[in-house]
C-alpha cells in the first residue's frame, strides 16, 4: 500500500530518519569516543516497532560488560601463547553460536561475537585501544537506548505499526548440528585471519554474523546473500556520495546535512511497500559505519577505505556461501540426508571390493 495511506509507517520512517541523523550530528559535534557505534545502535533500536524495555537494556548492558571484560582479560593473558590463544578463540566462537541456538537475542549474539573475534585482534595491536573499546561500547549502548526512548516519545508508535511488525515462527533444527555447521564455517576462517595478521576486522565479523544467519537457510542462502550484498553496496554508494559532497564543501555542516538527507532517503526505502524494503535498514547501517569513519579525524583517503570495506563485505559473503556448500556435502542440515550419503558411500565401497 502507499506510504501516504499508512500513518503508522510514515511515523516510523520519520522516527528512524530523525533519530539517526540527530544522534549522528550530536555525536560528531560533541566528539565522544566511538560515536559511530552509538549511531549504529540507534539504527538497530529504531527499526523495532517499540522502545526496548528497561529490563532488556539492563540485560544487554550486563552482557556487553561481561563479554568485553572477559575477552580483554583472556586475550591479554593468552597473547604470548599463540596455540592457547587460538584454542580459546575457537571455544569462544563455538560458545557464542551455541548461545544463539538457545534463544539469545540478535544484539546479544552480535556483542558476543564482537568480543570473541574483534577485541582479541585489538589486544594484539594495542591493549590501551582495546580497553577503550571495552569501556565505551557499553556506555554507547546505554546512550543509544536513552536517545531512542526519547525518539519513541516524540514519535510514538501506533498499535497498527506494532501489529505489522509481527514475524512468523522460524523452523526448529537440531541445535548441536547448527553449532557444528556455524563453527566449521567461522573458526577456520578466524584462525587463518589471525595467522596471516589481517586487519580486515569487518570481514571477520561479517563472516561470523553471516554464518549464523545462513546456518539454517541454505536453500535460500544465495538469495539472502544477494540481498545483503545489494543493501551493503547501496549503503556504500550513499556513503561515498556523502563523502564526495563533503569534500566539495569541507565544513561540518555540509557533512551533517548530506547525511541527514541520506538518512531520510534510506528510511523512506525502509518503510516503503517494496519487496526489498527491509534492506533499507541494512543500507543505513552501512552508511553510518562508512561515512562516520570517513569524517573522523583519522579519515584520510576515506573514499578508498570505503571501497576496501565494501570489497571486504563481498569477500565475506562469497566465503560463507562457498563454505556452506562444502559443509552441506558432509554435514547437511537434515540428518537423514547425511545418512543417505553414508549408505551410498558404503555401497560404493562394497561394490569396489567385489
């Protein structure tokens, strides 16, 4: 249906665009640490039909503190011992995946994966920088929640908007098989990542998140990956356009205005009646990450960095799809299919012996 005929969607889009652009402007002008991450949390929170309850944000805050502090402590202690370091990394990733199969929330799992994968890399580079991340990610989480609560107050949701956001139940699969499949995709890549000393943290985190999202959707995996690639590519193009316009008139006001326009356009896509409307939120997140980093004080050659990050995301998608093709051949989602493969292999071996 047209957006004009649905005030609930119109208000939801206005709330998302105003909340994200306002938080982005305030964070950049004040210059608090990891301000871009705060805006990313705002994007995620404002896509929900209603504000996150206080008990949920308290739980999420505790999870963030525990995961990040534990990761920093263990990574610091095990950094001189590569074998123990990688074993702990593999165990932490598998634990995150197991926790996700037990009904953990998406944001909690993402925070756990960040702590298990990204923070150890920063510890190896700079323990002081990693400690800043440990302190400021939970703080930005709470600041983002307070901001979104205010946005839901100024643009209150309607009952129709909350009802429209209901989702059907997902099919259930064997949790142990899901953990095994996700671990077989992510852990070898993570070990290779650390052994070669790559600094492409975006790729590492994307591989873990994509592995989780596609673990039970192999039939639709290429479609999901294609949509994610499209959303990230569009978000990257928007970020590059914002950066180039800022270069033409290099003042902070220009950067904030072009980002506000981009936020409203992508929010309109998010609430539209297009089949791919949900990708508008992903594109907006990508724009925040890439453009927010480009206008930071260390943002030299930012357009090149943005292109590099888009390539990293594409590489993550390609790797996960190929990895799941291999995993499906040995550990398919349906155990009966694996049994048929084994019986067929035994039959071939018996015929070969005779």
